[in-house]
């Protein structure tokens, strides 16, 4: 009896955590979408007469070296950071799952070729390779996305490959082959649906990490093009004033930390909810 109560309480907490994390994420996304319409000032408007002003009632987060309102720039800077990361994760998931499933299902030369390509990319430190690619392509959020997509698909390819190998020998897959179902239909209707649970957990846990890497490229001057507001680029602009005007880097830094915490909380909540131990809910 006591064991059942504990189990019920654990399940209830899991659902509650999922609801809270979804609500927090939704609020975060709504703020990013509505930011251009609710900010008190134009995030790119310069006024050198009030440059480096400390936080006040007029400018809640102070102003930067160009007199731009930091509060407005922090709110508007969330969209390229968060949505850019989501776009990256979606693209690498599609590429990685497609290649991984193909390698695991067909095996042989296909598996050998894709595995060798994966090993080549894994031979280099991911962020170093991303910086090199972004440096060659030039400044711009699109180029930063391309750079991160190039180095991040390998994780999903390896995961999809291992899961496909473990599933393709199951009886129901063999029955599909005997019945004459094409390889394409088997992959789309049976392989991918059976591996997407773990793939989705990895996707949700990967968004926060991707956002940090995208902010890192912007901090190095390889992300968004100025004067676009983006948290990583704001840190880059304010690093020279860290001791004299700390608010320039404090608030975008806090925004990154809070956002990554919320996204990781969402990923952890989804992982716990989809865990096989809770399938009987």
C-alpha cells in the first residue's frame, strides 16, 4: 500500500513538472514573439547623450555604449537566440535520423560509408570546427546556423543507427519484409516511429546546449550581424565595460542562464514523463 502511494506521488510530480516546464517555455516563447511590440524603446535606436547610463526608472537595465536601451535589447535578443537554436536542432535531427536509420537498416557499404563520414566529423572538436566554418562563411546568423548544423548532426546519426540496428531484427520487421512491404515503407511506418521517443528526448535536452553554442559564436563575432540584438553578441559588446558598467553584460548573461535552465527543465521533464517506468500512467 505504501509502495503504491509513493509511486502515485512520483507519477503526479512527474506530470506536474511537465506542466510547469511547458508553461514556462510557452511564456518564454511568447515574450520572444511579442518583444518587438512591447519594448519601451527601439532596440537599435542610439542616443549618445545617455550612453552607459546606470539602470533607472527610465531605462530599467541601463544603456550601452551607444545609448541603446539594454532592457529592450534583452527582450528582442531572445528571438534569434532561441528560435535559431530550435531551427538548428530541427535540421540536425532530420539529417542525423535520416542518415542513422539508413546506416542501421541497410548495413553493409551504406553503413560503412556513413559511419566513416561520421567519424571524420567526430575527429575534430565540435565547437572548434564550428568556429572555423563560421569564420570561412562570414558574419551572419544563417552562417552560424550552417556551421552548427555541420558539426551537430553526428549525435543523432549515431543514436538513430544504434536504435535501428536493435529494432530491425525484431519479428514484426521480418514479417513486414516477408509480406512484401518496401524498405521505404518499413522505415517510415515501423522503424522511425519506434525510435522517435528517445530521439525526441535527446532533441529537447539538446536545445539548451545548442543555444549556448550559438551564443558563443555570436560572442566571438561570428553570429548575428550588428546592430541586431542577440544575447551572445551583447556580451561581446559589453565585455570591455565589465568592471565599470556591469549591467551591460549582467542582464543578457542572466537571460541566457534562465533560458537554458527552463529549456533543460523542459527536456528533463519530458524525459521523465516518457520513461518506460511511467508507460502505465
